[in-house]
C-alpha cells in the first residue's frame, strides 16, 4: 500500500472495515471520494457525523430513532398488547413496509450465538422481559431462520412461557438464513399470518 499517500491509505483502511467492503472496493471508494468536489465530501461526512450524534435507541422498543420514543411506539393506534421481536431495525422496517402489522416491536440488536460468544446478556433481552408486565397478550418472535435466530427464539420462548403470555413464531416460509429485509412483503405477511405457538 506504499504506492499511495498516507492519507489515501488511511481512507482505504477505514473503508475496508465497512461490512461487505473488501480491499478492492475500499480502493475504488477511496478514489471516488477523493475525486468528488469538496462540498460533496463535506455533505457526506456531515451526514455520517450527524447521524451518529443524533440517532439513539427508542426508550421502549430499542429501534434506532432521533426521538426519545420512535414513531411506531408514539402512535396511539398501535396495539401495545402485541409485541413482535426482531433482530435489528432493518427487520422492523421490512415489516412496517407491509403496512399490515398493527402491534409494536422489540429490537434485540443481534441474536444469541454461542459460536461468536454472543450470550443472552449481549442482546436487549432483559429489556424485553421488562416490557411484559402490563397488557401484553402475545409475543411474536420474528428472529431470522438462521441457527442463531432459532436458538434465540427457543430461549425467549422458554423465558416467557411461565408468564402465561402467548408466544408465537413466524412461519418458516422465510428462506433459511435469509435476512428478513431481503424478503418480499407477501412472504413476510404469509410468515406472520401463519405463525404458530411455540
Ligand atoms: Zn419504539
């Protein structure tokens, strides 16, 4: 990497840490950015900095929001008796796009993975349990159908069962290991409607 200046190397290095970006893509992006007009670069870096500064977790469902309570939780028409548990905010967005789900969400920010050393304490599970005291009738577990997603679903089910709250799992029409965000709306709705008690 000594072919380029230290500044360029640093930029390539930072970009190569982004998910899905290998060293070739990192070089391509670095040169693209360097060749942009300065004000475009400023706009880009401002967007990154301001998003990082202002975006936080919703105090109820833990999705990412720039408000204390996210728009879904703040909507009085949503049914707070039904909580759908998802792995990340992108999954929440996928279900919101269907426009058919009327309950609220809980975002775990990950899934249990003994292989990666991610335990129940590393995701927002305690926070989910703390929400189950009031009028909750059903918890729909919509974690991915990967090994981690299934492990997480079983773990949550065992935790909640003793409370008497109904626990359901979305139907496995969802491709194995598939990220929920890549699945079309019809499949998502079918998975939701075909959910079964676990
Ligand atoms: Zn929320």
